[in-house]
C-alpha cells in the first residue's frame, strides 16, 4: 500500500523509520534507504540529494500506518529486551532490517497467488507515476515524489503515451482552435 500510494523504491521503504513519519501532517520524509552490497544489508543516506524528499500521503495511508504501528508495538512487547529497536517501520520480527530482496520475493508470491498478471515490485512505482501523469499531475510534482533529479528524466522513463491520448490531444487542440473563443472548456476523459 505504501509503495502504491507514494511511488517509493523498495530500499527507501525498508529504510523508513517511524521518526521519518509525521502522521498528523500526513507526511513521509525519505532520508535513508536499505542497500545490499554483496547481499549484506546496509542502511545509508538516500543515493542523491533529490532522493531526500517529503511525500504527502492520504488518510488511508495514515490509517494503515497507525494500525501497523500498533501491531508492531505488540510484537515488540512479546520479544521484550531481545527486540533490536532501530525505529524501522518494516523491520523483521526481532527489529532488525528487512532485506530489500525479501520485499520483492514476497510481492512475487502474492502476485502469483492472485489473479494479476506477472508484475515486479518496481512496477508499482511505474504505476504510481503513470497514473499521476495520466491524471494530469504536473511532471515536476511527479518527479519530486519519485525523488528524480529532473522532470526530463521522469518524462523519459514514465512519460510514454497511453492508448487514446493522441486522440484526446487532437480533441483539445481542435477545441482550442475553434471559432468560438468563449465556448466553455470541454473536459476530455482519459482512455480506460
């Protein structure tokens, strides 16, 4: 859910700490990520200055994170002093960091059990970006949410044309060039 609603990379999600979350303001501050070097897990600063960012989230995400925090606190109580408190949102049951590859493998198993076509965990990030762009969110905002260095990079990677968008562009242009400049704007529905 967090990946779908934020477009965060799996390493950023694994590295997310409770101190990076402001539930009352509905903000997530991306400040560190988990990276694997020769399969050894390291928590480090995000890879670029643009990767360090703040992402707004909605009430559904806040409710899910609040419920997850309660569940995690209950697990922590069961382990007591054996819990390694690193303040991580998505820690292993003992509090230690989860390897990013575990996220991908778990996602693959869930997809295989469902009726979805085969997709990778990173495809959730692509979906987040593509839906925002299709919905008319400015490219600069999408780029900032994803932690990209530039909007042009975001366009190169995620700005492909969806079926029907060329026809929509033609309709918009035709309307704008019409003889009646006071005509009310017509909203063009995106293809389904």
